[in-house]
């Protein structure tokens, strides 16, 4: 029964993530939607439909294959927290590594020694539940660094490090703008 619950949560998360990411990815390309920047995090707002998000790019990325560091091409590497009041999404964690993740893989998230697991679909990863989103946001508010470890569809292991400097102020600003 537990695996059925996880699969149901994953399906709900997949639907929510796809609904959110199309407009976020488009808006991320334009600084017109940026309303604030707090050290390493920025806040963006989209009005139709109303969406607000705090986002940061990786400070460091290491790509390895068969234990050796390799150069790879990746698109934007983003860690974000999304608020979308029209569908009651409040504080959903999202991560894109800039490539399609290996099918059926998960992404490891470490925040100053506290570990979490994100589920993947295509180029996006997110927690299995709203409760897990809340735990991760709380850990990020207390933390200084988030490290995400993933595997690409081509078998490359990626380790992306994000600073959490400015995270709390940015997330609170994004949440306030979407109330």
C-alpha cells in the first residue's frame, strides 16, 4: 500500500510540476519578471496565471563519468521554490539539472548533512509530497548550502552546489507576493 501512495503522490507531483515549469522556464529567460534579488537568490513573478518563485543557479557543478571529471553541455541548472495560488501550490521545491534525468532515477539533496530524495520526470525533480516540500524549505532556511546529486540519461553523474545565502528572504518575498 505504501508504494501505491508514493506513486499517487508522484503522479500528482508530476502534473503540478509540468503545469508550473512551462511558464516558469519561459519567464526565467526574461528579467522583466524579476522583482527582487537577495544575494544568491532572485524572486520572479508571473501574473497570468499568478505565479511567484524564488530561484538560484548552481555555484559549482562537477560532472563525472566512470569516475573521471568530464565536460558536458547542460542548459540552466536551477533550484527553486514555487507558489501558485490558483492551484493551491505553496512552496513546491523544483530542481532542473539542465538535462534529462536517467529514467526511474532520483536526485539526492543534501542540506548541511540532512538528506532528502527528489523524484524525476524528464528534466525536472521534486519531492514526493507537500509535507516533504515543507521539510526541505525549513532545512534550506536553516542551512548554508544545498548539494544535489543526480544521474543523466547518458549516465553522467552530476553534483551541483547551491548557496542558501538570501534563501529565506527570497522565499518569504515570493510567498508574500502570491498570497
